[in-house]
């Protein structure tokens, strides 16, 4: 019999503005991200049968029990920062209706776990209104930016990525999540094999301001010499999973060491 305990940690059910380029997908989406505690035994995907999202007006979506990829956008991801898995599904049917969304997890031992949150579209609308007029300026402000090599002699530990702050440009607060992967373009970006990411949702327990209004990100791990690295920043309206109403995925950028 599978061994381990299934316990839900948090739920991010929110709007997504997918500002990745040349995907052919609608930019206005929504997603569910269900985070689990470490099971103390077998990985959580071996302990559950199904995950269902339910919402207003008969809304139902099924979260797949499969590895998440940039092709299927539906499944589980192992997070090395917490030694646990979380599940994510991106849905193309536009922004969410406001209201309560419930996740139901059916486990192989017959138990059922649930978690819920309430979507508020007012903070989502506010962040979108701040972002869209500044989109091109923000994209161009990233250094190292698209197709740039690091200057000769740059130390590969503690590399900083700098950018304009949306707060400075618009007056609206936002929080930034940063993800980087060893990849030469967006199609090679592997969410299952991140080189590093800053888990502001965990960091906030020691730093309540984690991720807020940043204009620089220090990558604490050593980058591999002679490699291509692709990254993107995700703007949110908060640094708690359950309190997030929107995620804005800014365009990928690639640089070379």
C-alpha cells in the first residue's frame, strides 16, 4: 500500500495574463495551483486519485494526475525548495468569475481533502490597468536582456537581474516571482527543472515584504559558464498563494554566460 499523508498547504486560484510571445494562446487565462505539504512517504501523486476544481455557476475543471509541462499546462511539479509537489492547470477560457472556488482532492485511502478561496477581480483589474501601458518599457528594461551576453569577467555567483519597478512607473504595488532555467529559448524552458526560483510565498514568513516592488533580483546560485539561461518574471497582487487574484507572466528573456 502507498505510504504517506496527503495534506493541502495552500491554493492559488486566480486570473492569469500570459504575456508570453508567439504562443498562439489567449493572453487572458486563469489557473489553479494546489500546494501540498511533504507527505512523509510516497510522492503525493501516488496517493491521490483525482483533483477537481469547482466554482460559481456550475464551474468544474479537472486537474490531471500527470507531470506538468509547457505543452500540457496541467499536472504536478516537484518543488525542491519545499521538498513537495504542487499541481497546476492553466485554462484558456478567460479570467475567472468572482466568487468562491473549491478544490476537492480524492485520495486512494478513500479520504477527501478540500480547500477554497474567494476570487476578487478588483485587485486584478487594478494591476492590469497599471501593467498594460508600461508593458513595453518593462520588457525593455530587463538587464541582462534578450540575447545579451554577460560582460567578460562577470562573476557567475550573485548575478543580478535588474528592471524598472512597476510601482515607480504606475504608483501601484506589485510583487515579483522570478524563475530561471538553463535553456536557449522559451521552448526549452522546463518548469520541472528550474535552475533557481525565488519562492516569495515561503520567504514571506521571515520577510513579510518578500517580492514587493522589486527592481533587482540577485541569483544566489552559481551559473554555469558558457551556457544560455532563460528567465521570466511573474507580477502578482500579493505574496500569499491564497490571497493572489492575478499573475502577470512577463515575456521570456535569454542571456548568455
